[in-house]
C-alpha cells in the first residue's frame, strides 16, 4: 500500500472517530440551569450539608452555596461533569474583585485552582467575596 493512501485512511479514520464522539454527546458541556440543580448536584457529594443561599454565575458554569460556619460550597462545570468543593477563607490563595460583578479566585488545592467568576448581580459578587474573605474566630484562642 502506498504512503499517500495509508495517510488518507488514517486521517479519515481519525475524522470519523472525532465526529462519532461529537454526535453522540461527547463534546457537550455541563451547565447549571438554576439554584435547585446546584443544590441537588452538591448534595450528591455532600449529603450532610445544607445550603442557606445559592449564588449562580451569569454563564451557569458555577454556583457558590453558603453553608454556614465560614464555609462555601462550590459546584463548577468541568466539561460534561461537575466538580464540587467545600472551601473556607483559609483555603483561598488569592481573591480579587475585578469588576462589580466579577471575581478571580485562586485556591491552594492542586486538584482545582479556582478561576474567574462573573455574576449577574453585584450583591451576589459581594456576598461571595465577603464569605471568602471572612476569617472565622478561633475558639481555642477565645477560650484562653
């Protein structure tokens, strides 16, 4: 078999494989439709946690859930799946308010570094920013 024919067969095979993956839903991206879906997805990984408020990003790619005791739950779309985390202000490596509705968050966790999150409402942005900046009091120091 000549080299040009072999190259053509390989290229065609790869193209058909990529097309098959795409048309069977392999390139679909996950998205959070509403706060209830974010609660349900978070509850799959953290069934004992109760969120008091849910703040969705404007693109539906992430949600921040207030858990109390200085903790936030995060649900973020990664490809066609969702990643969930519980973070505290102590986990934050860097936090920047970029605009009235956008923050950049960096976490000191090598499995998920954070990202840039844009909200539709400045109040949601401020609430997430405040929750991540808050430093809970150490009860051991207070007792001493």
